[in-house]
C-alpha cells in the first residue's frame, strides 16, 4: 500500500495515521505556538439514518402507538418501568438517554424535531453527501459546508489544529481548500508517506516535503510539522477527565474524550468532526431494549461525559448531531423501520437555549405524512446549522457556506444566545 502526494493531501487535509512510534526527524520540528481557543463547533454525524421517532418520542401522539405496535417506547411511567423520559408533556427521550435528560432540564440541551433535507432521496450515500456538502440535490459540489465556513474565516496566524476530524479519512464535510487534519488517535500517530507504511523509511515525509516544488504541499507540510509537535505535547500528558466524568469504552467515546483534551489543551481548535455508525435498523430494532437502545446508551453516556469533562469550558463549545434521514413512521414486518424522511437533531452547549423541543410538529396521521409513510420535514437542516454558524461562530457569510439556501434570520429557531 502506498499513498501518493496528491492522495495524501486530498480534500485540503492531511492524514495522520496511528501506526506506531514517532519518526526521529520529528524531534527537529520547530516549536509550534498555540492559538487561544475561540468559539468551537463539534459536528457529530450519526451514519445509517437514526430512528428519530424512537429517540425523541412523541408519546402525546396517538398515531405513534398505532403505527408501532411492537417497537414503540411506552409513555412516561411512574412505576419505575422503562419508558419515555418526559421532556415537555408531549415528547420524551428514549430511556437509554437518561444521562441527557438532566442536561435538557438544565437548558444545556436543545432538540429539533421534524428536521431534515428537502431532497427526497432514500439513498444513504446520496443523503449523507448532500448533508455534508450542504447542497441537497446537487452532486457537483466539490467541498463540504464546514470547510467553506473555514474558507470564509481567514486567519493570518491560525493553528494547524483549527479543524480536525477523528478518523482515518477526511470526511466530506471538511473536504475543500481550507486545511484540515484527519487523526484517528492522538495517542499513537505517525505521518505516513510513500515507503513508510511497509516499515521502510524510503525518503519519508521530510524528504517528500523537501523535494517538492508545489507551494500548496510545502504549506501543508509546515502545518503538519507544527501539528505533530502540538500532538506530541498533548500525548505526553496523562489525561484524566475532569469533574468525575466517566467516558464509556469504545472508539466513539474515545474520540469525544480526545476532542475534549484538545479543547482544554488550548491549541486553537475551532471545528471538530466525528461520526458514529450503526443506525440502519431494518430488522429487530427493539423498543426500550435492543439494538437501538444499546447504541443510544453509548451515544448519550458519551455526550454527557463530554459535557461534564469540559465543565466551564463548555460555555464556548456547541455540539450538533445530524443523521442523513429518519425512518418510516410505521414499523415494518421485521420489527424494524425502513428509510424515511425527517429526523431529529441535538444541540448541546453553553450558548444553547436548551430545555425545549424546537420545530413545528407535523403530526403522524396519514394525511400529514410525507408520501404517506414518513415524518414530514418542517425545518431544513441548513436552518439549524446556519444559526450555529452565524450566531455561535459569528460568521455572516451563509450564502457561501450554504449556496442555494436563503437563511432567514426572522425564521431562526432561537437555539443559541445572540
């Protein structure tokens, strides 16, 4: 396996892969200067199309129970039985999200229901692409909406850690002209260049950087050296989560913990990306227990640990979740759900005006369903993200971040403090 220069730099980002010890030449890197943290946005993609109706449960909607005889989440119970966790008398959280209920009532967590893409595709690939590019229905968009935000926020002395993705590959959302880094694990990392992956140091990245005359590659190389130096310092710390936070085991929680570590390391992180898969439950989805329940427990406990770990630092951080589309309103013959339309999004952070389920609820009676089968979209996902970009991050150039979409501030949901 080899990685060419062009593949290595694809999408404006640099891949830093966890394959062993740091090469000796990195000891000669220049001392990197940390950049103070500003407002930070963490984007979490739930890949596979989460069943938002069993996550944020419309227990006040009779049609919900008629359409889901075996997988519906029971109405809130006072007997101690597993049931929906009451939020506002109409909506409730799945019981596996118990760790998030206090954050909702403390107004640190907001939820948007019946949100999604105006495009009607039920293809995972296309829907994810549209949501990450920020241009539903347009396949020719070259960059992601989060990268376009970075392009509009030009910084003369920005940190090489301004934008990071936790993973092996640069996600569609961060591909583009603005530099970004893909890092699977800050504890074990190495810059991989042609000849290195097999263990042979045939030239290595330093030689690759020295030989090229490509200005863009030189710039990325220097940023990489600086980023590695910062990562080295972070890795040498024996990080302990603060405030008694306990992250679950697993890659997802580990990625969130490392994002928290980088935020508290004050290295200039501005946007971060991570994802969690496994939401495509066509068969035996489960109700209060089962496949969805297990995944939600990992999801909810991890977010709650992240919030507790950051403590006061969370006032500058907002985390937003998204999934490519929702599931059918009715369960299928295999006690699961199929590809649908609208879904729900979570918004967590210090700027958030939480304690409320936002968005217009369209109802689940057949005449209100999209194409007679799905929860209808009443809030475009770009309205939610646009509000976070403009108010939380302070960028007013939304026509560039979301081309083809007219953000109307008069229709803002009011998710975050101005």
